[in-house]
C-alpha cells in the first residue's frame, strides 16, 4: 500500500518524472557504451595495432630500397622502439643477423645488450601472430619478421569486466546528481508557471512571470503574462459592465415599483371622482332632493370630469415621457419670453391680483432643450407659487445667465415645509395637505410631472425652505450644457 501511494505521488509530480526518466536514460546510455567497449574495443585495438605495425614495417622496407644495411638496422631500431616490439632481420638462409639492441656473435648466437634508451620487448610463440616482410639490401635478399602479441588484447575485456562494479557505482552517483539538478532546473520555471496559473484561476493577476530567455519556456512565460493582462482588463470591464447592469436592473425595478404605485394611486384618484359623478348623475336621473336642479349639478359633474380629463392627460403625458423609447427632441427657444408670458397669464386670474410680484428676468435668454417638457415643468412651478400664496404675499422670479449656463428661481411666501416632507412632494399623488380637498391641496401630481420632465431634460432642480417662504430653483448643470 505504501509503495502504491509512493508511486502515485511520483506520478503526480513532474519533477519526479523528469528525475527518474533522466536517471534511466543516463544509466541505459552508460550501459550501452560500456557494452560497446567490451564488444568492440579489443578488435578495434587489434586492427589499430596491426595497421600501426604495418606502417612501421613499410618504413623499414622503404629504407632497404635506398639505404645500406646500417640504415635498415637504424630503421628497425626505430620500428622496435616506436611499437614496443622485437623485430629481427633474417638472411636468405633464415639466420638471424640482426635484433634491435642485441649483439650477434660469430657462432650465430645472440647476446642481449639492452640499452638505456629503448626497451626490449620479449616475445614467444604462444598467442603471437608472425608477420614477415621481404626486402633487398644492396641486391641481397633479407626477411624482416615481427610478432603481434594477441594475449594483451584479450586481457582488455577481462579488465573492463573487473572494473565494471566500480564504474557502475561511479555512474550511479553521477547519474543521480545530474538527474537531480537537471530535473530541478527544468521544472523550476514550470512550477512558477503553475503557481501563477493557479492564481489566475482564482482571478488574481497580481504576479508576472520573469522572462529570462527567448526559448519556448520564455515565450510561454511571455504569453502567460500577456494573457493575464488581457484577462485582468476583461475582468475589470466585466465588473464595470456588471455594476452598470446591476444599476440598470435596480433602476428598472425602482421604475417598475413606481409604475405599480402610480397605477394604484391613479386608480384611487379616479375612483372617487367617478363614483361622485355617477352618484350625481343617478340622483339627477331620479330627481332625488336637490339633484332635481339638474343644471347646477350637471355643471358640477362637468367640472369634475374636466379635472379627471386633465388628470388623465397628465398621466398619459407622464407615461409617454417615461417610456424607454421616448426621445427628447431639442430645439432652441426663448425662455425669457415664455416665463414672462406665463407670469402674465397667472396675474390675469382675479385671485392673483393682489400678489406682490418681483420680476428679475434677463431678456433674450435662449436655451437648447425639449421646449414642451421645459415649459410644462416651469409653468407648473409658477402656477404652484401663485396657487399656494395669498394676498399681499411676495412672489419673486429671477432668470439669469451664469458661467455654467442659466439659472431660474421662483420664491413665494408660504409656511415652512417640514424637511422630511420635501422629497416626498415629488412623489405621485403625494399631498402636503392631508384633507384630500382638490381645491386647497391640488391633485398631488404637479411636482411629480415637474420632476419627471426636468429629469428627462437633464436639468437640475431643488426645493428649499427660506426664512419666510419656499424657493424652487432650476438650472443647467455644467456637464450637460448644450453648445449651439
């Protein structure tokens, strides 16, 4: 079981795989080389020895063709010392007349005279191969004979076999060390890549791989770095898009909730006047009590229906403007002239005759926007200022140019609005006056329309409490200023 776990662990590590593969290859190659030496080295050495002796003998033969006996003997001496053998020269009667470094007596027996300059090689007929070369010196035939000793050659294989265990130990140690460092060096950049790739898998692109070479490893490191940068950029873009998408979804949900609330509020607002008109009409049909005076109550019913019609028109306009495919068509128009006309129309009403009006309208201020939406929003604000003020109250209207565009404000004396109620005034059908009386509290949709139209026109607005009244401001933000 332990061996299986160990093998499994080795298979899971590339460094262990490279180590054992490298070790096995080194051992196999070394064994093959050693076997080749055992098989081929003796024969190769024998062939080399034969060729070397052949070349030396040829030099002696060449000396016999041009030189004297002394020259041949000198060549034989060189041949013997160079090849570590003992050649000898025979005459035609097969008598030895010369052996290198040996004196020959008159009886034909040789006495050895070994010099200190060249060793004398011994020879025997056992294990030797005899080679003879015929030559002629001054017209006299001679024979050069030497022996090739085969016994030392066969000893080479025995020596190699005896040396094999020591050589094996040396090869094992060297192979282990070489395989270890080779595997470490080879796997090190791969392990670094694996670590960086694991971080990339966890969307961590903070670390870059060092590129220290131009080979495939270096190119792969460079490509991983480039991929990490691309993935990081893509991830940032996706996160940004995701945030935008979440914002859009939240906005869409808020709009959907607003639509539901709006429909609920509309249903509630229409339910009461419809029931009232139906009751009046039914009473007039049956001439019940005072409703027998049809002319009076038909007029009241008609006024109620007019209010309902105006409310429905406002709701249809809001629905159209608030739809996703609505496009604001911009035109250039005179805002100063429109505000002046709108104020004059409000002043014509008898109830507004005693308002103290303070106009500071800079003439000829032209703006580039959706004229219908802007005029509707501003007319609602002006109408509210007159409606919710009383006799001798001050209404101050200003329209000026600024460095960022233009600025409109309208102030009217009125009771202070509770701070927590200001934001709610822009909700559909929200009334500050809780009695539900349309005459004193309105329908509760005017500021909702104003806010919707101004937001569609990308204009900023604010409703603020002043010391003795309320101030409503509209201006063009610097970021949305139109150039024309």
